[in-house]
C-alpha cells in the first residue's frame, strides 16, 4: 500500500489544481479534510465536494466541469469502470465491486487487507498526505477520528492493522494518546447517568434507554452524581468509582445471559486528542466522530469540514447544536422502529421507515438495533429523493459463516436497477421506488446461498 500511496502523492504534487470528492459521513469528512489540508500546505489550489453517493450523475457532473485532477476519498472503488474520461486518483476502503483495474487506486482489498477493520478512507488519505510531506503526521488525528467513526475499533475493541501504525504516528508526534477505559459514548461531556442511558454497544439490560434506572443504579453504588452544582462526567470519577461501575455492568450482562463476549465490550481502547481541550467533544475520538456524523447526516458537511480544519468558534458551536439534535433524532427514530416493529423472513429481517426516518441516519439506527434483534441480517428502508435508501447491518458472528453484505447489496440492487456496496458487516444501496419486495426476495436468495 505504501508504494501506491507514494505514487499518488507524487501525482498530486505535479498538479496545480485538484478537485476533492468525498463522502458525507465522519470518515468521509475526515478524509476530505485531510486531503484539503495537505494540498493547502503544498499551495495546490483545490475545492471539496461532499456527496451522499457516487453515481453516474456525479461522474457526469465531473466530466462537464473537466477538472485537472479529481481525488476521490472514501468512495470510488465501486465505480472504477465508469470513471473513463476523467483524470483521477482514488483512495477508498470499500469493497471493490468489479474487476476493472486502474492505476492510482489505493484500496486495502487490493493488498489482501480488510477495509472494514484494517484502515478507513481517512487513513488512506493520511498515508498519501504523509508521503506528500512528513509535516502531515499531525493529520493522524483525523485519520483515527475517521476510523472510529467508521467503527473500525468495534470488532476487536481497539484499532488494528494499518490503523495501528497511524495511531503510533499520532502518539509519537504528541497529538494522540490511547488507554483502556469504558467504551460508551460521552466519556468527556455527558453526565454519567446519561452515558449509561445511551449505552448501545453493548446494550445494558435494564439501563439502556431508561434514565430513572440509570440514576438508581448509580445511587445503589453510592456514586455521587453531582459535584456541588455540576453533573459529574465519566472523566470526573475516581478510579475506584469507575471500577465499581464497570464491575456491576459486567455482572449485569453476565447474569442476564449476554455472555462474556458482550461483557468484554464494556471496556476497550479509547483515543484522546492531546491538542484539544479536555471535557469537550473534540478531546475524545468517538465524540469527535459523532460530531462529524451529525453534520454530514443533516446536509451540513461544510460545518464538520471547518471544524476539522481547526475552527473552534462559530463552526464548532454550530456543530454542537447539530450534535444535540442528532442524538434526540436517534432516540426518536429507535422509538419509531419499536412502535412499527421488525418483520421477519426466513433468512433476513427488515423494517420500512418511509419518510419517518431521515435516509441519512437510517443506517445508524439499524446498527444500533443489531444488539436487540435476532441474529439475522437487518435491512432498513427509508424514502429518498432518488428512490429508496437501503441500509443493511448484521452481527459480526454471521460474517464468520460466510455472510458478505457488500456483495448482497451490490447484487440485489443491480437486479432491480439500483446501485449498492459497502463492507461485509455494513452495506447500503439505493433502489427504485416500489421495488422493495423484489429486492428483499433477491437479498434473501443471496443470503441463503452465502450461509447455507
């Protein structure tokens, strides 16, 4: 991978103007920001477009604009055979959906590595940036934020593979640190009872989603929730208090039959951004990534982009407002799915949110539901301007049995005239309206073939 990254870096340095095209999620925003910063440092003119999906319309728009060079970050690998007529470089970690070969294509799958855990789109952009100049080692921060936003630390409870090398770059340069701690969202900013209330990986029976129970849980453990008039956050607790809470959470999971695998997920590696203020969303990689996701999912990618570029004034405040709304929307969306229920087929399960869940967060909602539902692939539908948005998520144990949602989404979408792809454990598609039943039939046929 390093030779390809070096080759792409040399190409970029030879151009006077570059068009960056990236995805709208946390990894995509971090990717586009890394690309932008490293080009700015080389005085290379550039602009950035953040898009929901790379399709024929976007490619045609690029052809009409006829840029000197296009740098696709965190997308592009599913469209290699349709980029003819454009001068491009691609840094993408998603599974390659065709056999088309292209020079200047950096993708871990080309090197026998798994793009779902080894390195993210922002990590690949970082490898290129580092080869442009060693000065860009500070951008390892954004690469780690992007990887965590892409949940690349989820399976093993820590970043592995090439992500690990990037993490070491950050630690050695003093911009990152890592330690073992509770893995739940909100260590830096949320009152402890809120951290437990929103716990979803793993879900804590009797606590997740139940504020009063979380408060009682802490009172039973004799944990003071306030210090004078301020709510205490996880980072405010003493080591003994943290130990008591974690021990009780693990006991709760084991006693309720959730097993050692889920219990072990309570703690894991967490990533701290050393140049950011403690107690803020930007000090913790998971909270930073969620902040970026809240920007991208609500058509405000430029806000997250400016935060990544260093704005700690207006844009950060606007991002915080979006984050608050994002968390409320997720809770409301989960309640909506609980109300309508999930329909089970023989090999898959699904729900259709229609207009009730934003198409840009329906995948997040599906992912949050995975610990609560049967161990079958979960397919989520939501209405979109260009058809029906599909998000597919699954428990990682099914991957070991042969399931690959990237192939499922790509193949089934093509069957009904749509487009799809992604990772083995999480993938998506856009399909024409009123093709959902035919699509589900095809999904079930492929899943059955993969796992039986």
